[in-house]
């Protein structure tokens, strides 16, 4: 009786097994090539994510050992008034990046695509700030924003008052966004330019024959043609800027009086200044949840569009 | 799609819970076992040794061991040469010890990661504020036994060494120290028609001198109080001390924040007047130590508050100033006849508690290898000579690890006197300096909190000084001081 049952089991199992084996044989090299990527992702992405979740429930002491503290870290973070300010600062920073920075590469890409000469030079020139090391960037812009630097010299020449770009709380975040826009618009520009150049030239020619001017061509042909890319870049920028903290840290260390303290910078402060890795992890998990939701929205939207 | 998402999320949650359960016990047990033993064993090792006297009378460990030591950064070429020479002499005496150089410079923001990754050197540098913090975290080895056996322990300058002796246990070795003062570019004052104040100066003198030399339109300030990072809180604390205030006090077994006192309000109000009445500080006041001292060396500010050797070094060796152009002042007293109190600070060397007993002992011996020896004098002379050859000045520490009045101190003074490129502090100024140690508990957290308050004062003319201080004190109290139980 038992023997028959085993045979039935083997018969049931074997077609699947052989199908699996066949699949594995056929796609062996494909799977083999996937292994390094999976290992890298597992070690440097998935494991830190899971560990971050674990740490968010613990008091972290790398020397004496960790202890489970339940949701204490979340309570600490949610009751910290600076955390609320950091969220508002991050939203303000993201909005400024959209307002000041988002349209710049689109505008430049369209302008460069319209150039008949020096297009190559313009592309390189626009991309150049992107390759400047950040240390040089911060030094350069500190000089530009200096009370006797070029911007203030110009303002004074125009009979206006000096502006303390970095230390005036109304200006500090704006100053950082202007600097970052200058440095980073080049890479987005290349992506937009590639998209603009794929728009069939005969559409423009037909529009020109119909009497369309430059603005009408941009409004009715270029912008609708790169609409999907614009939305994708918008979502990527929102996700990217929500994690911004480098410039805020390097230039002002989150000051003046937490005016440039972004959410990601506060995570950094919790971890490396207060050495409270548990609370920092809790902040990271909260951010992970919010950004995960944004990513799902983006994915759904994209799927719907397709 | 939904099924896959739910499965994936479930798997992640499960993995998280499993890891949480594992790491609770596993990590605690493993780390405690690995981290605690060497500390205790280190002391044992020291006790068991007859030769931990700093003179290196034996050949060191029988087996080959490796220690990593604090090594100067690449910009300090002369110091590196001296350290290389010391390593050579040390390894000649202890052939079984391999010395690995580590140019990691202590940072309160990095030490946690360094200890967690077990990457901190066997011997690393730190500052005066960090003694209690490192000892409590278990990040500094208890070197009491090694220190007790050290032949020159009685000759270590107690002003510095005592800052790393906590509850009778020794956690660090003093290198050099300072009492915070104000370094003044007297040439700039004279050129701009500002009167050079007397050494026994007051807040009012500062409030007169700073605007007299400042020219905001030209980007020149009278004084550059630090306004960024923890440095801002540290700078302001000098004024708190001058006004007779305290950072914290121990009351009934609890640590209580005290900096929102009347003295604190006076000190913060003085900053407010300096900024808004006198308009004497840089317009881009978000300066940390490097920015402020750099600004002094560039002649963009006439005065800077710091351990005097740093700004003097940068002014003379990088800013091209002459010793006659610079004067080291004590911190100004709040009122005439008051104390010129400045924060007492210094550099220390700490032994890594994760190192083996032999490594700890050798690290201690390395740290004290040249102390009180002729080698130190030879090395010092070579350093000064090398600087002279390069056309640079040598700036001695304000406070040495030894007492300058001792026999060894006199030998060092004799070396200094041989050269004309050794900066000489004005004894009258040094005599006026009144050093006060920093707070023992969560000093960096206090500094960070006060930095925000100072930034608010510098950014907002109508700020309510007392309200800011009260809010800051409450934050420091609840966040950092309440959890502490003083034994």
C-alpha cells in the first residue's frame, strides 16, 4: 500500500521536477549571470533594509549589545519637535527644487535642441558643473554667496542691500537649491535632450508650414511628446530630493537654527551625532514606508499609462 | 500582483522579527563576551608586567603583535617625520611589535561606527570633553594599572591628566592643553584706528574694540564667534563661565541643566549686542572652528576665540603674519576685576578597550615612549629646526603634559630659548587665564543644543534670550540629562 502511494507521489512530482530541470538547463547561463547582481542587492540593499527594520525596534549598542525596546524609538522620533520641523523643511526643500530647479533642464534641453550651431559645446558646457567635486562646489558657492562675493557685489552695484544668503533663514534653503540646480541640471538635461531629439523633425516642418512659431511648436509638439518623461523625472526628483541632506550638512550643518535641517539630515544627526542608531533606523523605516507608497503610486500610474 | 506584494511584505516582516529575536541575545552575548574581557584582562596584563614603566626596560612581548597608532594627517608633514622617527626607535626597542599608522582623527560623529566596526586604532586621539563619554560607553580602556606602574606618573601635569581620571580610574594620557583665549590681530586694530585693549580687558572693551575695527561693507568683522556645528556652543560657553554660570550641576543624584541662569542670559545677551548693536561679527556667521580661524588668518576678522595655539599657528604660518602683529589675550572678564575664565581643553590619547592586554600595554608604552626623555628633547629640537628651515614658526602648546616649572619643563624651555622661531606667549596674558574644565555629562549634546540658540540670536534681532535658554535647558534636561543616574 505504501509502495503504491510512493509511486503515485513520484509520478505526480516528476513532471514538475523535470520541467524545472529543463528550464534550469535551458536558462542556466541566464541565472548564472543574475547571481552577482542578486548577491550585491542582497548584501547591500535588502539586508540593510531588513536590518534597519530590526534596529528600529532595538536600543543599539555595538559594544555592549543591543536590547529590544519595542516601539520606543518610534515614540522618541514622533515626539521630537525637530522631527516635525525636519519634515516641513524637507517638503519645503522638495517644493523649492520643483519650483526653481525642475523646469531648468527642460528649458535648456529645448533651447539646445533649437540651436543650429554650437550644440555640442552647449551640451558639454551645461554638463560641466556635474563633474565638479562637491568639496570644490561648496567652496565655490560659499565664495559666490560671500558678503563681498560676486552676487553681493552685483547687488550693491545696483544700489541694493547685501544679502546674507546662507545665514538669513529666509534665504538659506533657497541658496542651497540654487546651488544644487546649477550643479545637477546637466544630467537631467541630457536625458531630456535625448527625448526631444527623438521627436520626428517632419512634425516640426509640417507645423512650420502651417505657420506655427517657436512657442507654438514647443507647446503643441515638444512638450506633449516628452510628457511621459517629464512625469517620470518629476517622480524621480520628488523621491531624490526627499532624501537630500548633503549640501545642508556641508554648508550649514542644518542651521541657522534648524532652518535647513531636512528629514534625512536629522536621521544622520540621530545616528552620528547622538549615536542613537535605533531612533535613526526608526526614522529610516518611516521614510521607507512613505517613499514606498510614492513608488507604488508611480508604478500604478505608469502601468495605467502604458 | 497583490498576492506577490503581500507575500513579499510578509516575508520581510518575518525576516525582521527573526533577526530581531536572534540579534537580541546573540549580539548582546557575543559583544559582551568579546568586548568586556580584554578590558579586564588588559588590567591584568598590566598588573602582571613589571616593565610597564614607560622606560621600556624589556624587549616587549614574546610573540609578534601589531598595534595601530594615531598618526598625523598628510598636511602635517613635519609631525609625520617625527612620528616616523618615533616608530623606528620604538620598533628597534620592541622588535616584536609592528606599528601600523592610522591617520583617522577622532570625531564624536565617527567614534561609534569605528568601535562598532572594530576599526578604531589601538591608540587614538581625543579631546578633553570626551573622557566621561568614552569611559561610560566602554570605548576607552581602563589603563589604571598601566598608569600606576608608570615611572613618571607623578610628573604628569595634573591640570590636564586629571580630566581623564574618573572615579579613580585612568582612561587617557594627556598630550597638550589650553585655556581658551582670544587671539587678536593687533596690527589690524592699529591700522584701522582701533585702540588696542589692555590684557586685563572686559566685555565692554570687546564691545568697543570689535566695531571699531569692523567694516561690514568690506567683509571685515571685529570678532568671529563661531556660529556653526558644536563649535558655536563651545565658543559661547566661555562667556557663560565668565559671567559665573555653570553648564550643569549634580543635585540629589541627578544632573541638572544650569545654563539658563541669570549668568547664561547675560552671556547670551552679550552675543546679541555684539551682533545687533555693534554689528561686529561676520555677516556669514555660520562659521565652525576651521572657518573662523581661517578667517582670522586671512585678515577678515580681527579677533577669534579658540585655544590660542591654533589661530597663532595659522596666522603666522599660513596668513604670513608676524609675531608682533598677533597678541594672545585671555578671555575678557565680564566686569573689571572679574575672572578671565576660559574653557580648559586639550588633546589626549586613549587606548582601545577591544585590544588584547599585550596590545594595550604596548600602546600605552608607545604613547609615553618619548615622555620625559632626552629623545623628546631631541625630537622637539629637530622639529623646531625643520620649521625654521622651512621659514615657519613653532607654536608651543599653552599647557604641556608636564609642569613647565619642573626640572624637565626647564629643559624644554632651554630648547625653546635656542630658537627665534618659537612663538613666545606673553607671560602676563597666560597668568591672567583662568581655565575651567568642561561639563562632564553630554557636553557635545549641550553644545549642539546651544548652537541652535546662538544661531537664533544671530539671525533674529527680536529674540527673547531667556525664553530661548529655558527651552534649550528643558530640551537638554529631558533628552540627555534625565536618563543619567549619578553614582
